[in-house]
C-alpha cells in the first residue's frame, strides 16, 4: 500500500469514528421550527383552537413509548405574509413530573404548517395531554388541546 492510500484509509476510518460519535442520543426535549415530513406512529390531533390571526391544533404522535407533541397552524387571513410567530407547547402525563413549556418561534408561511416538537418517553398505559398556543405579544390567543393514550 502506498502512503496516499494509507492516508486516505486512515482519514476514512477517522471520519467513520467521528460519525459514530455524533450519532443522536435520546433527549427529553427538542425544539425545531417545523415537524418532520411524516408521522411514524399513531397521530391524534384535537379540535382547532379559537380563530384569531392563526388557527391552532394540538397533535400527539405515539410510537411505542416515544411521544412527540407538536402543533399545526393555519392562517385565517388570505393576505397573510410569511412571518415569525411565537408558540408554546406544553405536555403532561401522570407518569412524569411536570414538564417545562416549550417556547418556539417559527416562520409561518401562507397556509400554515407544523410547528415544534416536545419529545417524551412515556410508559405504556398512560395518557398524554398536549396544549399548543400562539404566544405572540398582543395577538389574540388561540389555544388547542388534545389527549391521547400510550397503548401497551
């Protein structure tokens, strides 16, 4: 083997080790401006909150004992211009101590979309309640709630 090949193999091995070291780990809370492309578990969404500038809907995705709380937002004004908006996501279950609220700012495009993630690990047989609300100073509130079971 020549030096160039040996150096390339050593560099590739180092990169592979670094990639393994950077693998994601389980977390209690994660924030993101938008939800993933599609659900991987059972999704339950509640009724829309009171209409304001935006209409909100709370959703819970359950995949085994992994639970994702997020919100959906729809614009109610046909002249809506994309802008950053503050939201709050809260979750509760009898199986866990009170969770801190997740405050996230997301760019809301005309039409709306998914907002934020609050990730929990909940033992099966419990229920989870999610609240999703607009948290933008001076705007009318639009809070939505949903409850879903974590089956065994």
